[in-house]
């Protein structure tokens, strides 16, 4: 029998699935699902790494215009709660800068 990588992988996964059987406190049994698909966290970190490599490869002028475009796209996708939070933070910061506290006031 000629085994390929995928066939061997399938056989190993079937054997491992047969081994892993989880029993909870109440006696309910269920099989542990094992797949060779990468987790969402791994996919996300891989996408971030790929984006960082791409961004570092851009020329400075291209980076500037890309950041401007990215800012406008992110602003378009803000929710109302995020907008209210940002507005209140900006308002309180500007008020604090224009009217500083008087530490000697009683």
C-alpha cells in the first residue's frame, strides 16, 4: 500500500479521535474534535505578520497616502458609541488644557 501524506494524516487523525473521548462530571461522553486546520488566533497573527511585512516594504510617500486612506476607512466604520467616547475624551482634554486646575483654590 502506497501512503501519501494526506492519507497518513487522515489515518493518524482517525486513530487520535478514537483515543480522545471526554467524559464530564455527569457521565456524558463526547468526542474531542481534532482537526489539522489552524486556529483563528494563529490565522490572525499570521495575517498581522503578513501586513507588517507589506507595510514595511512600502516607500515613505506610499505609506503616508496609505495611512490617510486607512484613517478615512476606519472613521467610516466607527459605531455611534465609539464616536461618543472619542468626542467626550477630546472635549475633556481640551477643557483641561484651556482651564487648568488651581491647586491653591480652597
